[in-house]
């Protein structure tokens, strides 16, 4: 009978001091990684688009069609402000939310922005079969995605933290990569703020 070596004690779960706001292109993994990240940190996962859908009782695509993008963006800013005023959580935003300077300032003041950075081909592989993206309902969705990518990348680069997606990385490993990037930045977890 062999003696089992003692298992190392699990690392204590870091206590979130600021809300983490995930930004980036559609298909970057904000919902999947955000859900895993929230589970890892033991905090709620909130999706700004889902909160808008709940309040409006219609899909994002229906809001775009009925009320237009400016109306949607105004509601989006209101929802992000509400989510940031609550207890620390992981918040996933729609791809266009970070384009607003007011949203960027609010996120920097009340939370921390994390850009999930992914290359155009990886994004296209993830979104090309989905019909839930109102901005891609065009004659040439790949070209539309490419144009959005070109326009938005420099703005996403303003995020406080950037974490690059790797095609072979699991969702849990990507979430862990975000935690490590946040630890390296500092000021996001309670123990770091007390130090």
C-alpha cells in the first residue's frame, strides 16, 4: 500500500474589490470567459445586453430594428452605470459599449476594463454561424466584421488590461489568464488593496 502524498491546500479565492468589465469584439468570448471568471471569483456574472433585453422585453436585434442604435446605446449606458453601482461582479458588455467615451470613463472610475483580444479570423470562426448579431445582418458579414474590427481595435486598446485569446486555450484557462493579468495590474482584489 503506497502512502498518498498530501494534496496542496487550494489557493484561497481572491476577493474582488472592483467590478471587472469585459470589453471586446463579438465572438471574443466575453460571455463564456466572463461566466467562468465569475465562477472562479465567486461573484455574479452580469451581461449588459441581457439586462437590456430583460428590461425591454425584446431582443437586441428587435430593439435595433424598432428604436435604432442610438436608443439602444443610451439604454446600454444606463444599464452599465447600474451594474457598476452594485457589488463587485463580472460584467460582459456588448461589442459597441466601449466605443462611448462616457462609458470608458465610467468603467475606469468604478471598475476595471479588460479587453479580451482576439484576431479577426478567430472572431469570424466564432460568429459566422450565428444569426443573433444585428450588426452582421449585411450582404457581406465577414467584411462588416472586418470593418468593425478595424474601427474598434484602437478603442479597445484603451482598456486598462488586455488579455489575448489563444485558439487552443480552454474557457477556464482563459479565465485564469484574466485573473493573472488583473493580479499583475494590482488594485482589483481586496488583499492587494490592503497591502
